[in-house]
């Protein structure tokens, strides 16, 4: 398996623009997680899905952030409008819902908002 | 809310020395605990997964222990090498993964 695939690897955008981050989980993994990593706050959970359904979005910082999972093999995290404080590395992770399995992380998207 | 603490925050040792990294967590109702490695500017690489019913897990020079009752885990790295220089993250899983802030390790040649 190719692992969790995220795109793009790097994104530089201007304040106010819409940004869309993409994630393809490992086939057969039915839980998907979006994390954000910053120097100040470390790794924070933004939202997670089970079987494509959002379960907990309490970590989503504000209404400017939205996430979707239209099918088992694809998820998006959208920021509209983007702000400089959104600059961070965004990670996607997946795991099977049932069983005592660990999490597999993607390589991340480094977002810079100028 | 689960709180995960890692001590020390940074560690510098000469090559060949054994490393001991500590992790503590506040809620013992966890499914498992996972140790990750992160190189600068890179993603997270899973090192070891300790299931809640296990006491320890080993992979090569790495050994991790888990004491759920006291809320502690320790990662041991034997005979450290410069290539072990990285940030090591401890994460505990209930319905989600909660991370510590990490221990940044530097192994001096």
C-alpha cells in the first residue's frame, strides 16, 4: 500500500484566498483524522471521520475551516478565507475503526499564508 | 481531557549512550500508546505501538514500556547513533490520538 497520501506537499497562498488540502487514506481504513502542527501548540486534532461521517469537529478553529469526506478514499480540508495564523503543517492520518491498531500519518501539507 | 507530557523536552548525548525518553498521561482509559519519530520538516514515522493489554514492545534497538495504572510509558533507545537525532513523540489513543510536545534528541558523533 502507498500509505496515506496528501496533496499538495507545500502551499503558499495570499491572505483571503481559499485553500483546499487533500487526503487519500489507506484502503480499508475507515477512520480518518486531520491534525494541525504548529510550534506553539504542537499537534492538534481538528476533525475525524468514521465511515465518511464526521464524528468530532470540536477542534476546528473557526467557521473558516470545513472538512468533507465524500467517499472512503478521499477527504478535503478547506480554509476560506485563509489568514496568516493558519500557517502550519496539516497532517492526515487513518486507521481501521475496529481492533487495536495504530495510526498511519501522511507526509503533511505545509501551508504558508502571506 | 487527556493530557500527555514528555520529559525531557530536549536531550543531547554522545554517540553510543543509551537514551531514555519519558511520557506520562492523565487518563488511563486508553486503547493503546504509540511512539513516533519526526525528522525536521518531515512527517511522523511510527516506531512502536503498545496495545493496552501489553506491558512492552520491542523493535531492534528500541524498547517501549507501558504502565497504564500509573499513566507512564518509557522509550529506550540502546547504543544511540547520530541517525537517531530527531524529535520523538508519544501519543495515547482513546477515541482519538493525543500527543505530547515531544523530546528533541541530538546524538553527538
